[in-house]
C-alpha cells in the first residue's frame, strides 16, 4: 500500500519549484492533490500531468493566498471534492524586494506577513475541523534558513517566515491531542524564485555560500522526500519540529552578506 493512499493534500504554490515536486511525490504515493496556485497556466499544467499519470486525483483551485476568502475556499473546495483534507503544505511565495531594511516599506513587510503568517494561519484554521474530525492530520510549512541566519536584503521574507515557524510550533502544541502533527521544513534548493533573485543581484550570486555538502539541493531528490516523510504515518510522533533540509547550511550560522546601497 502506498504511503498516502486515500489521503488528500492541499499544497499552496504547487505550480512550480518545491510545491510542484511535493505534489508529484505525494501523488506518486497515492494522495489526492489540491493544487492551490495563483498562476492558472502552471496550475492547469500540473493538474493535467498528475491526472494523466494517476487518474482523477488532482484538482486545481486558483488561489491568491493573500486573500483570506480564497484561502478558506481552497480548503473547502478540496474537502468537498475529495471528502476531507488530511495534509496541508504551505509553500506559496512570490514577490519581495532585495534592499536594506531601512528602505523597506510598510507595504512590503505587510505583504510578507500576508503571504506567510496570515496565509498559514487561515489555511491551518480552515483545515483544522477536518483533521480534528479524523483524529489525524499533517501540516508542513515551508520556512527558510534566511530568517534563521538573518540573511541581508530580504527582511519581509525573513520576518514572515520566522513568524510562520512560531505559528507552526504553537499550533503543534495545541493540536497534538488530536494527533495533528505540524512541522517546518527550512529547505535549501535551486528554485525558480532563487534563480530570479540571483539574476537580479550579481553581488548576491557572488557572495552566496555553498552548503557544506558542496551542492545546492534538488527539489525532487532532496526536498520532496522529506515532505513525504512528514506527511506519512512514519512521522506520527514528530510534531513542532524544524527540519533543516539544507545540506548543512544552518550548522555554522550566517548566510550571504551583501553591501547594499544606502
């Protein structure tokens, strides 16, 4: 029997990068997949791919995670379609600027909080009744080594990812009696978003340290399998944890440090 047979997973930002890799791995292990994605072209393409490969097991719900009503709707639509929601993966991120903290605007900080803290809270709260009813649930929130090591230039990302990490730990504690496991992955992987950031900032590309293992992570080979573990019965006694899937980057602290213009 496959590890996620009969389970339904809602994955935000599933159209690309880590989200897409996780969706593919979960589907391969028997899960129904709710692809919550803002980009309709990407969301539709992945839905078609999974349905062609595994049957009618994927549902695309176009979602802007900064909008509370849309976040609530993606969970309800998924539950109505597949019968429940068992697994929630908060992965979506888009935008942000790369400059000094004193030059960030209130709107940029709020955007980060909306994308990470609020979207995480709204989606977890919406999924909770289904998980509580089943006395079983898995929440996997993608956070970042950027916040842990305080990388320069990405304040709204750092702060909001750390807020999401605190939210995850808090709800893991409160929801543990219902056998709901909530954990964080801090990944280091070559994603479309990282490539775009490196292209915009040659200084960053030159200063970014290589992980101790000597390579940048691969979303399919290195990240998706850890998400599968946390979503499965193998992780039934794992909650409130942060797993650094980063090739050892977190061990010594520190990250890129770029002299940004004042």
